């Protein structure tokens, strides 16, 4: 049968397909801010609050009379926000720049998921696994074995596998290019505290984020059907090197109930992390009575290895109880609207990298910088899509 399409048409189709794939210093004021009683009608009214209290240090909350008190938690930084409206109900040192550990994989997923449909098969090379940091959490990706992209995403979300992150990053231009696109995506989402050096969240000099920014990433992730589906999985099957499969289980204990942590009712999931430098970190989201909250907890200072989950639980409980009984102290959308005022200052370098491990719809902006820098791996994936050999997971 004669092909009705010219070579120019086929080439244009491939190029179009590939293009489609690419598609502050905090203030010194400290302490808790509470909303005063507005009084009776016609009486004195409270002054309008500043646009955001979240750049102040300490706990920021604006309680109505009779509202529940914010729980006393030990985390260095935390945020409770309404995922629907973006309103921040309360926060503590919300813009403090801290190492994020594997919670940074939320930004990695927001940046890379759109260009890697889950059904694509890929044979892993030794080069793609080079550079995985010592002590990293791994899902067990093996050189020479063929995986579907969806298998690798399960490894990222459930096992926090840095090996899976390295392979996925190699398919979209390489390690440094992926970090650059993640940086651009963070800024497009209004996240100004995040500096990306290692896309898997492995400790690296100058790599930081904040409870505010991580809440922004978590909220954006919930709007992406693929992200939302992966982050909510409790377990999955992962291909082994011998042709067999083995089970992997989500390391988010608030989702699974492992290690004596009670599962949280209505938990949607998202992402946990740990390194000896960052401590335990967590972005969690839960839904109750038609409302979805997103909570970030960074580096609890007491309570042991499960404290990050118990403190997130306490903050979620408070958020659901206090909803409608507090005035917002800021918005997760604030960074988008705020004009830039001078160059961004690099954060203070954290202490030296240490071993890491988490084992013991599309992005709203679509702004992925350096799209032309996607390498041959991404072009090959585009060609597979044109040939009809790839499908969504």
C-alpha cells in the first residue's frame, strides 16, 4: 500500500510531537498573630492584615474567638494550607530555607511527569545509574533490564528510589538540565525559597526549600492526575532482574500505617523524605467533608523517627477543626503575584552531604525551561509516540 504521507510530513509530525512533550529575607518580627474580635456591628473593626504574615518568624495564625489553639509541634518549619483555595491557615517559619531531602521529588515529578508517559518501555544503561549517591534509597533498578516508565515512577513515589530518578532524568536531558528545569518550574509556581542542585533530593551544597514551597509543590501535584495517582499508592509490583516481580510499599507511614504509625483517615498521600542533614520531612494531604488540606513538616526536633508523621497528624486535625474559624495568614499563590525585587540571594551552604534514605492533569504552568535541551532519549520517546508504540499507564 502506498504511503500517503511525504517524508516532510512525517518529520513535521515528529517535531511537533517532541515540541508538545516539552510543553527574602524574613522580617525580624516574631511571635503569634491573632485576629482580634471585630466587635458588634457598628463597633470598632480590626485593621486589615498585611498581605502575608508568613515572612515573619515564629508561629503565625489569626484565630477567631473560640477557635482551637494551634498544636505545639517541634518541627523547625511547618505550614497548614487549604489545597482548594490556596489559603494558608497557619505556619511556623514558613519561608525558612532548609534541606528538603526526598520531598524535593515532588518538584521533580511536576517537572518530568508531563514528558514521560507511563507506558513507554526503556532499557536501562550503566551510564544512567552512575552518580547515585552513597547511602541513597533505591528501588532496585538494574542495568540492562527493560522497565516501563510507570515502573520507574512507582519506584520514585513509593520507594523514593534515587536510582529511578537518575534514569528518568537521563531520559529528559540529563542531571544538570533536569535540575535547571526544576528550578524554572519552581519559580513559575511562585516558589522562591527553592534552590535545586540534586533532582533526587540528595543533600548537596546550597540545596534548600521551605515548608511554604513544598506545600506549593504538593498542591500543584494534586492537580496532576498522574501525580495524584502515584502519590496515593500504598503498594505496587516492581520488575526484578530475573523476570520475576516483587512488591514495593510506600514509605509514607501516615499512608500505610507501618512502624506503629496509625494511618490518617482521608490521607491522599504525597511524599516523605529523610537525610541525616535534613532530618525527617513530609508533605501530606488529606480530604475530609469536601475540604482538602496540605501540610508540610520539616525536621521535628523531638519525638524520634515517627515524629514527622505525628506532628503532621496533629496539624491536619487542627486544620480541619479550625477551617472557617481562622483568617488566612497568606496564600500559596502569593509568590506568583509578588514582583521580583532584585536578584535572589543564594542560601547559606548546608553542612556536607551525608547518606540519604527514605526506607527505615499536568503542571498548571507548563513552564519547563530549556526545553530544547532535552536529549536524544526524549526525542526517541517522541518518535515512539508518533509510531504508536507508547501508551499512557
